[in-house]
C-alpha cells in the first residue's frame, strides 16, 4: 500500500512540483495551502507523513507542528524552508520534526527525507509496541506516559517510573513546589499491579493535626464529641491501592509515630477502637523540605524517613529542564482550551521564546496557570506574546517597550500602588465583560476584594457587593 503524504505550502507552484515528484515515486500526495488547512485535514483524514513549509500565513509550519503534537496525532513531520535558518531547524527538532529540508532541494534529497522519516516512524512504533507487550501485556497504557517532556531528565524519569512502579516499595518524591510530584505518584500507581485499585491523596500540611489523624486512620462512633457515626480512614479506603501523602515534612511528630507503625505492621487502628485491621496499601510520599535537615533538628523521625525512602527521587525544577517547556505548554493549551471552550490550537515560536526566558519559580504549576490565563485572553487560534501574564513578560525581559493592547496595561514608574490595583481591576473587569468571579480568579483575589478596592475609590456599584465569593 502506498504511503499517503500531506504537502503543506503556500507556494502553489512549488506545491505542484513537489506533488508530482512524490506521485511519480509511487506515493499518494495530498495538499494544503497553509498550516490551518493542514490541521483541519489531519483531524479528519489519515496520513503517513506530513511535509510542511515553515513560512506560511494564518499558521506557520512550526505552529502547525505544535498543534499536531497536542492533537493526539503521531504523524512524522518533515519541515522545509527557503530561509535555512539554523534556529528554525533546532526549534523544529525540539517540537518533534523528524527532518529539515532547505529549499530549493533536489528530488533525491526529498525522497531520501521521506524514506528516512517513514523508517524512523515505523521503528519507533514497533519499539513502543514491543516494550508495551513485555512490560504490561494486555493492560492499560504505561503510567510513564503521564510524564511529559523530551529532555534527558524526562526520559530518565519515565524509565525510573517504569522500573520502580512495578515494585511494591515505598517511595519518597522530593522537589520544589509545583514540580509535578503528584503526577509522578499517579504514574507510579498506574504502572503498578495496583492500578485497578484506588489512588487516594492527601496534603499533610492542609489540615490541623486532629483532623488529619481522623482522615488518615478513621474513627469509631462515639470516639469523641461529634463522632456520631464511624468513619473509614484513607489507609483503609486505599486498601489494594496507593495512598499519596503530600508534604509529609509537615506531619506532626505524634502522627509520624502512628504512620511508622502502619508501615511496619501493615495494619491500621481507628481512633476509639481496640482492634487493628490488616491493610495492603502502597505509600508514596512527597515533600519540598529537606527531610534530613528536619531529622537533624528533631522535627522528623529518622526511622520513619528510612521507611519512607526505600526508593527516592529528586524532581528537577522547570528552569533546569526548559527543553520540556514546549511539551508542557502544548498540553496545557489543549486542556485549557477544552475547559474554557476556546479554540486555541498552538503556541507561537515567539511566545515559546518568552516562556523559555522566564525563571518559573512556581515550576510546572505556575506554567499551567500562566498558560490557562493566556488561553482565556487569547484573541486568535495561536497563543501570542501579548496573551501572557504581565509578570512573565516583565521578568522575561519582554515587558519593556511593548505597546499597550486590549490585554495589556502600562503605568508610569512611581504610580501609587492603590491606583495600580484599581487600574488592573477595572481593566480585567472590562475584558471579562463584568464577570467578577472570573476577574477575581485571574487576579488571585476574592471577589469581595474587588468591591472593597473600588469602594475605597468611591466608585462601587451595588451589584458588586452582592456577588458570589470566588474560591
């Protein structure tokens, strides 16, 4: 069966010439005049290979490649350009292009690129099927597929998840806040033989000690005032599955002793009960704190640390794995588009450039929030630099000299903070068409704060006062 190839180029004459060469070589060649038309065809039809120009109107070849990658299609792409810029080639390879042709190219170069691309795609497909058949025959996709990115760190992390996930060992995941510790924990669970069992998670820093104890271990009816009915704890509820204990470094010493007993004895006792119940639960814990330092300060039990870190891993911050930024950005654009009903298909190369020059102190979680905000404000199918949050633009070196747009504001240096807050609130309200809840979420404040701030300036409307409180 002949390979079906989609040619994408706004040069009609060049498109026709390339189509003839491919058809003469025995391939089936279809055409699209730009990236937007190509992505629409790919969504509806099946192709074995895409050969696309880079410089095109509406959607460039790089934007098309980005859109293709997060559409779920795994079609190999060869990019071609008359400019032959090295930076284009590097960026294209990072996005997943399998080859790069510089115009004008000879017939032999084109056919060699087609052959190499199809061989590589075939080899990768066969390898993926072989690995899947050996490691997880007849089961769900491997949990490591949850781990996005193409950097060396991401590849090592996926390999580590596949190896450790298949065991029953307790695991300690360490890393800065926002580095994806819970995502790794879920990947470990989905790779394990426990994947059909429950995966339950709790943040040990989010609840006071007495409530956390009740959540973890449960209680009997009448165990304390207000215990009108028995409660099943998370350890018992997670039986046969995995329990993820986030921010384990914040666990009180009294609860550390009880947790140690559960890990040692594989049994749990409800508050107010005189008997224990056997459980089969894999514990995965995570922290952004240096537990060894907490041990030296007598704030964390050393024997518990030994139990928790039978296997451990340190997740790198996003700034140390910027090669993975395009993968994360494409994923978050897709998710945010679905969530908010926006038709944003890709991220422009210029936007990627800005994103890669920001430090991301909040790591992957901060990137996700920034992309979601940008998708909400996006005015085109391609995410542009102007759509990014102002602090990302400013701290990446792109905030100065940008012309004011419907999605941007500028204020003179030295403007009183109260005036800046009012301007920002009013501008955001204008863009959200008066939606106070959305405005509050975008600004990270309570909707009643919007009313209070405007009231302080003597201009608060009655409807603001009675608006619902944003979470």
